[in-house]
């Protein structure tokens, strides 16, 4: 049994779960079938349902998003350098590195925190083979400009759409842009299969390639046609996904209402900025980030983080540190401090507040009150960081 909401710590998210009884029924189906993995009936149904939900030509499910992204790079046969964003979860950069490719970090935009297309071309060299942007927090990248740059320089585009499940731009599904898009179905993402992920793509020729890559390169009982690994989604994950898919639209609606509540309650705090809906974009409300300009607010991102913790509210500093600042990448030329001024500023001033469908509105109100109480403090000279 769950404890009463008032006793529970509030985390940044809570996984969306299927109805237990329905899931037990599915588990029985899987047990009765004798197939636990390897393209069983649940997986086939799940991929079909996903294709319909995401409105894309091809969908392939994987055991997680990271391996899916790694195999996307492999399937496109990338070489040399890949231009990417530092403002992401380390998995994005690792997927590049695991392929023996060099990540090249490009600065981001101050409004969406996505890769800044105006800064991409200066980073293109003879060794560049692809651009790997992230639709951070589910806000779409400037896909049309990125597409133009890629065309002009003959580069592939792989989107890390881990946060962007269900997002559309002017009625066009987010997974239809670029050569391949990756979605993560990790438990912390709005749509989840416990762990899991998928790739979407338009080129039919990629389907076989990707299938072999996730299945040891095996084509038939006697043929191994390429190198491969094991990145298959199992039947219990797929069954879970089928049931969660039925609930995702309602979840997104609830998150939309909670987002509205946060925005309304936090709108008049000097130095505190919320994101807003972008015209023509169907959002999924995957996260609720706020940006704090310490010089104007008189308190910092870290102050809010610490204050909320006292009330057992656990916000998260996504994305801090930058992917370019972790030990394995910080020595790269493109990671150098000063080269990524917007990313450096955002990573110091961003905080993601709790957001999930089951979050009660009174808790949102309480979180907003705690933040507002900080703004009552006098501005102390020594607290203002000099590099903002
Ligand atoms: C969650 C996430 C991933 C990794 O997905 P997994 O399914 O956990 O492997 C990759 N990129 C971003 C931006 C993510 O947030």
C-alpha cells in the first residue's frame, strides 16, 4: 500500500503505471504463450500501436533508449565527428563515443536550451558526418534549419527525442524529422515500458539493418549478416507499454493543467523565468524547468533546490553538469569553457520542479509558496555570483 500523499517525499517524477489487474492478465498471456522475448506477440502488437500513436512510417522497439541511439549511429555508418549539444543527459554523448566517433559540442539557445542552428556550420569540418541534436524537455529543435544545414553539407541527422514522446510541430509528428529519432521509455519518462526505447525513421532500408544490429546480426538460423548486439525489448516490457499507451493522453492532459498552475503561481517573481508553449507545437509537458537569474532574484537555483529539500521536495538540476564537463569529455576542444557561454549559464541557473499526472494541485501550490517565500529575502551582496 502507498502511504498517504502527505507523508510521501515528492520526487521530480513518478512513473505512469498500468492498471495492475490488466497487467496481470497480460502477464498470464505471456506465460501461456511460452514466448518471453524475440519478437513475440506482445512486441509485434506494441510496435504497431506505437506506429499509430506516433504517426510515423517505421518504429522499432529496443531494450532501452541509449542502446537504440548507439545503434542508430551504427546503422547510418557515421564516421569521424558528430555535432551535438552539451545540454543533455550523458547518454547522448556516450552513444556517439561508443561508436568510436568524436562528439563536437555546439552551444544552445537561451529560450529552448536546444542546439543553436546558427552555431552549427562553424563547427562543420571534412570529418563531420552527422548532427545529433536533442529535443530538450520535449521542446522541438529548429528542425527546418537543421535539415537545411544537413542537406547543404551532406550530413545525417539523428534526433535524441528521449523527452519528446507525442510532440508535434504544425501537425507533423516529432519522430518524422531527421534520418532517425530515438525515444526513451525509461521509468522516468512520461511514457514508459519500465526500461525501453524506440527508433523511428522513414527509410525502409534501415529496418533490416537495425533489426540485425539489435539481434546479434542474425538474419536466419544459419546466417549472421552483420555485427550486432543484444538490444531487444522483451514481452513483459512490450505488454506494459501497450497498457501505458492507453493512459498517456490523459497523463499529458493532467501535466498540462499542472504546468498551467505552476506558470500562473510563479509568474510575478523577479528573476524567475518559466518556459511557455510555442505556437504550432503540441507539447507533452515532460518536465517543468525554471530559470533563475540570481542577480535579479536575490536567490539562486541552488537556494531553491536546498529550500525545497527541507520540505522533502526533491527537484533536479537537469542538466548539471553539462555533458561537455564530465571527465571523459571535458578535454575535448569543443568542450572548453568559454566556447559554450549559453549552456554554461543555463546549467548554473536551471531547476526542474516535480511534474507528473498524479501530483496534487495543492502540492504545486505549496512548492510555489516555498519558492515565493525565498524572494522575500533581502539581496545580500556576497551571494550574487559574479559570472552571471
Ligand atoms: C533518458 C534519456 C536518454 C537515455 O534513455 P534510456 O532509455 O534511459 O537509455 C537519452 N537521452 C536523453 C536526453 C534522456 O533524457
